[in-house]
C-alpha cells in the first residue's frame, strides 16, 4: 500500500463521516440558533432551555435520517471490504 492510497482512503472515510453526521449537526445548529434568538429576545437565560431542545432535535434527526445514514455506512463498508484484495495486493 502506498502513502497516496492510504491518504485517499482516509479522505474517503472522512467524507463518509461528514456526510453521515451532517443532518444531525445541521439540525442541531438551526435549533440552537432559534433557541439563542428566543433567549436573547425574551432575556431568559435558562441553561436547560439551551440544551434540551437541541438534544431532542438531534434525537429526532437520528430517527428520521437513521436509515439513510446506515445505507451510506454500509455502502462504504461493502466497497471497502469488496476491494480488500486489491488494496493488499
């Protein structure tokens, strides 16, 4: 295995991780921004108000996007294991 191959494989793995985590991160960011705007306008500085909606939103995003995330990870893993002989040789 050459260093270019290892770097390319690491890049593909990083892309898959970013692709799989993007829905949860995006929804968490949007909900956090909405909660921050709500806290700034109402001057309510409750710590649980900042965390609980984000946790619930990310959990719902995992439930909604879970099958798609699983499909992305399984596709990457099957391609990786399917070409394992060509990677070693």
